[in-house]
C-alpha cells in the first residue's frame, strides 16, 4: 500500500482558531480516540480565520489546537470513499472579524493512532529507553511500513500527522480540494512542509 501524509497547505490554508463564541478550546482532536462529550462542550464549534491567503475559507484547514476542519464537499467525498473512522461535529467559520459565520464545515476527530514508522528504513534522531523508542527528536527521512491500517489515521509519535492510504490519497489529490497538501512521507520536512 502506498502511504501519503496529509497537512494543510500553509500557502493557501488559513490559520484558524476558536472564536470568542467557541465552546471548546481544548487540544482533544489529535488523540485518535473518541471524544467523551460529557467532558467537553462541543455544542458551538466556531472558528475564525487569522488570515485568508485565497480570500476565502478552504476545504481543509487545521486549527491552532490541531482540529482538522473540512468543508461539507470534502466530508461528502470522504463518506463516498468509505472513510468510516472520522467523527464529525458541525462547525462554523468566520472569515474576517464582524462577518457572519459560514455554515457547512465540520470539525474532525480522526479515530486511530497507529505505530506505523519503519525505524530501520527511516533516518531519525530518537531517544531509546530499555530497547524501546520513547521519543523522536528529529526527522531526516520518514518511512512508514507497508501494512494496511485503514484509509486514514494518525501516526504514533507524531499525533498531529495524518496518514492516508491509496486509493484515498490519490482520489483526494485528484479532486482539486483547496487547502490540502498531500506528500510522500519521505518528502516530509519534519514540521508541516515538504523538503
């Protein structure tokens, strides 16, 4: 299986954060587990764009607390392609201060955190305790193993990193959604860009 990484395209996707009316500012979106709604108020997920490189909200963005935001068009395609491990929560986006919140967006909680790094093939600076990797400090080259874990999931050790399997990665790349950056793991710069 071919694996790719999904990031917001930092040249096109806006920086977004919770608005003054948002009910949840917690960094709960990157754990790869269901969110206990008894512990968090997700009733009003309203976000505001800090900038708008394209002059409007994109189909994909990630908030300052790591919450992926997708348009209804992107959500519909993910549903059509059989992605069944994302919990969606209705969200609104304010493109600029004073503007009306835009409907038709969703906050995404991607379920699944997978230990999929091929440590033998990757070039990493790691901390090892008792023969086990406990932390990664630097990435020169990241290689993911060839096992299939589903269409989309988060990468253990790098919970902010979203991995895609083909055919999902190829399908999303070909559909022209704005704000997406899909790249080979080997080309990742260790932050949010490409080498």
